[in-house]
C-alpha cells in the first residue's frame, strides 16, 4: 500500500464519520482514529517485523465548519420534498444514449418507474440507470460527460 492509497483511505474515513478504523494486511497494520475534541485524524502504520521500517504518524487538520446562509437553508428545505436519484456506480455520466441523440430526460420530464434516466460508463461498459420512482424531473445535478462517484446525487425528482 503506497502513501496515496493511505491518504485516500484517511479522506474516506474522515468523510464516513467513523471514529476508528483498523486495517490489517499480511505485512502491515493501519489504525486510523478521528478525534472529535481536537478535530484531528491520527494514522498509525505498523509494518510486520520482517520489514524494519519506522512507524509513521500523520495528522491532518480538520476543516473549519462552514456557516450556512439563510438562502442555503431555505433551498435545503425545498429539496427535502424531492427524491434524490443517486449513482449506483462509479463512472462517467451521460445524459444521451449517443452524441447525436436527444437526452433521456430533461427538467420537467415526467418519468415512470423503470424509465432510463441516463447512462453511466464504467470500464467501457455503458450501464443504463433506470428510475426507481415515478414523478417529474426537477433538477439535473451533474453535467453531461462528467465523472460521478458511487452514491452521488444525479437528479431531483418530485414524486407528486
């Protein structure tokens, strides 16, 4: 495991809200603890006795809390009545079946359960993402041809 993988693991643990994660592999152990009081993360890496390397400790400062404006709060309250369609996989988001075709859905489109909303390309496979709800598309949250992460919001749907 290289340093970049360790850094991405630290970021993942910080975002997940877990307070402690232990990972044991054949040749090393990693313990990541997130402190709520100091707001820091501490990572301990212990190599197996066969490899004589020192224990590394890293601390990352916690980000300062962001003050929410009244406009943002009102927008969040408006979005609470909508259903969020999220990405089931990591890949590249496409609104159209091909560049010369029309998008699957537009803002204002009425959809039914099972309708194709978009395509996500992962490892040269194009996966059609179908709606699990019926309603009206209120907002498209991702730009065409953009990379998306697992569980990233793609669309807001008004179920009424």
